[in-house]
C-alpha cells in the first residue's frame, strides 16, 4: 500500500508556517514522500482579510497550480455569536460556534488520510476533531512540557536541566497538546556546542531562577545564548519530523483511524511512531546543504 491524501490547514499568518507549508507541498510535488499528495489547502482567512495571507495564497497558487485552495473567514463567521461566547467565558457556547463553523465548511473539504495543521490559528471544535484526522506539532517530547508556547517550553527545559528534548505530532483534540501522539523524535541537549552555553547560567539556584524568570518574560525576544541554541536545535527538527511523518503515511507505515494510531499492519501504536533516526538523517543532510532534505 502506498499513497495517501494529505489535507493542509493554515491561517498563513507567519513566515515560519508559510515556509513549512511550501516545503511540504514541494516535497509531495516531487514525489519524495512515498506517494503522498496534497488533497487541499484550507485557509481560514477570507480574501481581503489580511494582505500577507492574500499574497501567500497568490504565491502558492502560482507555485502549485493543481492545489485546491479553499478560503473561508473564521473571524467573519457569526462573529457576534463568537465574541459573546468569549466575553462570557462560555466554553460550551464557544465550542458550539466552532462546530457551526466546521459544519459550514465541511462539505467543501475532501477526504484525507491525514490533516496537517501548519499555522492554523483557530482551535478545532469537537465535531471537526471527531470527523477529521488532524495533527498538530508541539516542540517537546510526549513526556515534556505540554500546552505551552515554544519559548516557555525552552525555559522549562532549562529550569529542569533536561538532558534531552524532542518534537512531536499529536492528534488534534479539544484539549490542547493532549491528543494521542502520532509521531515523534528525540535529540540531546548536551554536547560540544551546547555544554559551554549551559555554564553561562548562574550556579546559585536563586540567581538562576531569577534569570530564567526575567528572560521568560521576554518571550520570543530573549537573546540568551542557551535559549537561542536550544530553540534552534528544536526548530531544525520540526520540518524533518513533518516530512517523515507524511512519508510514513504515504508509504502505508502509519495510519490514523477512529480507534487511534496504527502501523501499516493495523497494530496500535500507543506511543506513536518514533522517527528519531530518519529525522537526524535529514538534519545532517540540511547542515551540509543549508536546505531541508526532501
């Protein structure tokens, strides 16, 4: 068995997510991912809503002329209802709005074996989570810090003096970052390049905690050398993990079903598919060329 239709969901807001999207589409177009092919791109910003999104859609349509691109504004859909639910802190009403938005767009969404969320800024509701096979990326091991932005994950790793970290793709559920693990990789946080940077932290526990608190408050703007290096190590593995996961689906080695994550023989993968070796091979290849390996 080979092949596999991949759905893509994005708001096309950040340069990073747009680069990931182009890289994944390019690898599929080249036939480098086991026969996996793009089924569609769903953009939840409508025409005229944001100039950067319009420009990105135009560029993607030119680069991948056979790609179906669907657009529907989440922000513009029953906006008063959504805003009232958010203002009241009514999670049930907010989830009902999310389900209504999905019902509005669902008839236009083709079937897919896997839906990749690459910079999709809108949380899925229960109906969409149940109906689709969505996966999202999180910059930690399955046992690592969950439900946090990448900069907080990095500072948590530093505070814990963690010896390793990872990247994972998990199934999208209404509980952020808590869905079943689909695929993951691990990498070390020590070594010739990183060891000297760890020594830059204060030896005194109170001083170290104070520094971490100050730098954490800067969020993504922190320039602490260890913070930047650990972020770079994780970021370097995000695209390789996505590509290897799509390739595993395309080659029939990985499947998402209503019952969970399975290998190509139907055996349950309760901890997801580990792809560390393949990811490290891609990271090594990209260091030699300066480009991600497809």
